[in-house]
């Protein structure tokens, strides 16, 4: 944790967006850095922040967010963001 704090939700969303964009279902969507960043930002604007300052806190929050129910909730927002950015790209 370079800055002394990290938003665990941002780490999770960034990873999931990469997985979704590399999946067969989304191969036709733009893979450029601008679109990827727009998808992440739009997703994060619809999800709560979860900042932590220690690795122990990060692990605890990650475990809390990494449940089946929470993953479905996070994925829904990411998929909506992928389709929104795909429909209205800014690149």
C-alpha cells in the first residue's frame, strides 16, 4: 500500500473489468485504456468505497466483498458500465 490507503472496491472492480473484457462475451467491445478506465470509473461511481490502511484491513474487506451475493451485485454494475461505455465511447 504505497499511499498508506487503498480502496479495496477499486482493486476488485479493476480486476473484474479485465476479466470481463477478456471474456468471449465482450471481445467485440473496445479494449483501449480510455474505455477500460471509463468502465472502471462508471462502475465505481455506483458502488461504495471501502478504504483501508493496513493489509489486514484489506484482507478483511476483500473477504467481506468476495461473497457470491456481493460478486453478483458488483458484476451487475460492471456489466451495465461496459454496455454504457460501449454505446457511448469517449475515445
